[in-house]
C-alpha cells in the first residue's frame, strides 16, 4: 500500500481465547473454600500466561516477517534474481532476539508475497561474494545455473567446468565442486546424462 509492503498475520487458525467470567466472579466471592480458591487462582494464572504467550508468539512472528521484508525488498519487488543472502543472526540482531527464537518462529510458517507463497525458512541462506563487491544468494546462483543449462545446446551440454567459466565471466567465482553440488541439489543430471543424440 502506497509503495510499502503491509504485513498481516493470518489468525484464522487461532482460537479466540478468553477466561470464563463465571470463574472470575467465583474468585471475587468470599464464600469459597481456601483450597478451591487457590486452585482457581492457579488455573487463572495459567490461563492468562497461555493467552499472553500466544500473543507474544504472534508479535514475534510479525517482527520476523517485518525484518524479512526489509532485508528482501529486492526479491519482493523483482523476483528470485534479487534474493539477498540472509542468516538467522541478521534477523535476530535486527529484532533484538536470540537466533534460536527466530529459528523456532520461522519453522512451518509461510509468507504470501508478490512472488508467490514461500516457507519463511526459504529466505535464509548463505551468499557468495561477487566481483562487484556484493553478496549473491546461493538460491540466485542456483537459479542462474538452471537457466544456463536450460539454454544450452542439448547436443553439446555444458560441463560443470564450462558453467563455472560462464559464472566467473559474470563476476561469480565458484569452484567446480560448488557448481556440481548446486546442480545435484537442483536434481539436474551431469552433462553426459543430459546429452541428446539426434
């Protein structure tokens, strides 16, 4: 909205919790047995603690999402080629929480973005320094490898070494082993297996 991304949480799956007012009224009365009153007070404390914990978790999810949006603005605007390297520590520092908290929060959570729906963990990955002084996301490099292979002559597919040379000319210095690893992660066969005979 107005050139800015708006973060909203999907609360559809969360029940609306509240304490039954009957129990609160019972505690206000003086006619309760001491043991019953203590039991009710403990249960009320537990209920309030649970509601506050759920509210805190929602606020933490919001903070993490807001941080991801600020770090990954290029991706949201322009797509996967603009995905920046990001580690849990970056977001944890940004929102003032521990890495383990951020890790738990992003687990099994999804974000609906202009580029599609992504698991929040998708936004966290390492980067590789380019010749231009900026870090390039490993996801972006994998996408580039996929495009290079899709555009190759199927009669003479490119070896990992040739792909490495192409990327080096684009300012990305990667080892041949790294190209092979990324290619395997993309489930793309070797050049010999990709060769098409006419």
